[in-house]
C-alpha cells in the first residue's frame, strides 16, 4: 500500500492501517520515517498520553482495562500500549494484549498494541514513542501506556508520558522507601488499588504525610470498577492544569529530546554490534577497542 493511502486510512482510524504503520516503524523500515513525518500534528498535540506503572501484582492491567471502559463510556477513542517482558530467545512479548483486553477486542475505537521491552532496563521499548503518536494520529484522544512494572529502574515512563500514574496495593508498603528516591518523586498521581483489602490505610501512611494528605493519592478497586471515574477525572483535571501553565508543552519537548537521544543510541548500538561481528577487534582491550570503533563510526578522534 502506498504511503499516502496508508496515511489516509490511518487518519480515518482504520485498525489494519494503524497496525501496519506501527509494524513498519517497529521493523525500522524506511517507509516508517515517511509515515511518522505524515502524521496529523494537530491530533498529536491534542492527545493525552498517560503512563501507568507500578510493581507486578498491584492490578495495573485491571486498572487499565477499567480506564478504557470509562473512556469509552464518554465516547473517547483510546489507544493502549501494553509493554511486556521480553522473551530471552525471541525478544517478543510474553504477555498478549488480546488476553488482558479481550472484552475490548471488538470495539473499533480501542486500539491495543502489545510490545516487548527487548531487554531495555527502562521498561519501554524503543518504538513506544512512535506508537503513541501513530495512535494519536488515528484519532485516539487518550493513549494509555501500561509498563512492565520492574520497580525503581522504570523511570522512562515519567519522561514519555504527559501524566504518570503509579499504582500500588496493600502489601507493597515495604517497597515505598526505596521508591521514594526514584519514580515516587516524579509521578503525578498515586493510586492505591485493591483499597478494600487490609493494609490500605497503612500504605497511605507509608507514602508520607505530604503525599497522603494531598489530592495526589486516590483509592480504587479496579476489579469492581470502584474509584475509576474519580481517577479519570483527576487525570483530565491535571491535563487541563498542565496545558494552562505550560508544563504540558515543556514535558512534550523533554520527551522528544530524550526519545531522540535514545533512538541515536539504539542506532549506534546496532552499528557497533555489526562492526564487531564482521570485524572483531583481535587481542585488543575493550576500552581501546571502543575508542577505535567510535572513531571509525563517528569520524571523530576518541
């Protein structure tokens, strides 16, 4: 399919065209660059990206699904990027989006993509940023990114999303102190899911007085759809505030800058791996070999 035709169908919200465009970008096909340059900028600016992160077992997938349902009740088209652990053999996603989002599968206005981290410590695959823009260009007013949930090292989500939601649950209080030095300080909303379980009050206390006494902390029981409407209202209120005071635009620029750097490093890593594979440096100290390879690739002295 020609690029112009693919873009036309993508902007009309055609699910197959959206999936095709994402695959082309993921595969780093040359046509992918033309697709990204042809996306509707007005839709990209108007879309909201919400990151949903937290430790495994707190109910992120259930919460994400409940948010999708709440958005669809408001007739809002929504995209979901489910970032999963990578298979050590195939680097593919181990968890399937169709399993966790099965009851949304027939809804044309719910665009779901499951993506692998490909071993990246930050928890987000290299193509996640491009995928959220493709979804936005297809008419998704909100794009939810549910990350793999590997703890403090998962800081990428805060730089990619416009608003970041950290999900916790009773029984995870022991991890709070360690998280305070990391993602807990940069998230916008804290959600205590499974709030009907014993220990919810202690978890709120463990978050600290400043967080616990503010409107940053919300309680949900996602499995019963409790607190989801309030959570969505909180997210949309933050979006309005961020757009008004300039933080939204600032975060978008920072996100673009970081994604550009990450993409450069990905491309550089591939080129270096190819050089070493085809011309392995014989009996050379790795530090010296790195200097030689960088000089050869970048054409600058080490």
